[in-house]
């Protein structure tokens, strides 16, 4: 099957700025992984040029093998206990006011890596008490104790991606379950620890895998039913010929319509566009006044 040609609204410029290379150098020096690099994000040039990055915990190898994802699947390594400190150092050196931390899936660990997320949040807050911490977590196989471990740490946003509509889970996300992902977000919201502070929940959906717009709106309604605050909608891009093909390219006008629908359903913020990814403009989802250098958050 011949791969569809990217439309003009998908094209991005190659990174050339000094800040892009400085960001890469800091990440390399501290031996850190980012989803920007491992998942072949199209926004990497823009984001690194503004000294932002989404840190990826627990290595660069995933225990799951989702057919849409560019992250390597295979044998994983033991956790690095110094990784949380190095991520905190990188966030401080980049002067991040909004720090996004995600991970590979680690189904080999009893808690799915929840304690490692919590340790990273504490390390970041220790160096930068006023920095906002957003965690983009896996489903932890539905383990409520793991969700509680993360929520009990000093995080500000609990993000878990739905990824696609229920009908396409078996094809696109065979290791996950739609209802389980909703339950994870619902449980995070209802925990007693949330009553004493502001904790926002967030989710992301990819378009272009063969879903119908009515199905997407159905997912949006389900997310609002569990009081999800923030939604991101972006175009699926095929990482290689070994991954799922793009069923169609959703045009910018459709993304704009979905944003209006989402706001009408009650989301406090909807980031919707062809190049949007889970943490794209993340600082902007919760504050009207980001620092001058942080124009974009990958």
C-alpha cells in the first residue's frame, strides 16, 4: 500500500536554531530520554528551540507493542534510581515552569512504575517548588494503588491518553482497554488527596486511524462524564511502513470544529490541531501567562 502524501498543513521545518542544539546537549549530557525523540514527534524542532521537552522515564524500550507507536518494543532494563534527580536537574537548567514527564509502559514492574513517577515529581519540586508538574502516565493495567501512588505525589496534572475510539482499540491499542483507561482517570479524580488541592485531569486522542467524527464526540462525552478537564486532539502520523497506515488526514477546519464542540461539552481547555500531541502547548492549557521563552511545550 502506497503511503499517503502529507498535506501542506502537516509539514514542519527542520530544526536549526542554537537553542535546539543546546537542549539536545543538556539531555545528552544527563543521559535522558524524551518522547520527542523516541516517538519521532514532528514538533521536536519547535519545542527544543524553545527549551522545552517531554521527559520519558524508565528507559526507551516499552513492554507493549502498539502498532501506531514509534517507541521500541523489547527487553527492558532495571530502573535507574538516579533518573528522577537527573530529570529535575534538566528541568532546572532549562528553566521549565511547566514540566511534563511520561514513560514507556513497564508492565514488568509490580506498580507499573508509579513509584518512579512519584519520585520524579518530588525531585522536580525539590529543585523548583513553583514549577508545575504534569505526568502522562500509562494505564497501570487498571491498578488503583498505582494511580494513588502517583496522585499522592506533588503533581499538578494527571494525564492519561485514551488514544482512539473504542471500536479501534483491538487494532490500534491491543494492550489497552477503553473502559479501563476511563476508570483510571475517574479514580484519579475521586481520590481523597485531590480534595485538599487542585489536581487537573487530562487525556489525548489521535485522529486519522479510521474513526468517525461521531465516535470521537462520543469519547469526548465519556471523558467529561469522568470530569476530565483538558483534552488534546491531534493527527496520527505513521512512523514507518511497519506501523498502522493513516486512514485519512483530518483538515484544520475539522479540528477547529471539534475544539468548539469540546468546549461546549465543558472541557476547560481543548488543544486541537493536526500537529497537536499530548503535551503540545501544555503550559498554555492551565495558565494565560507562560514564561517568555516557553512559547511551545512538546
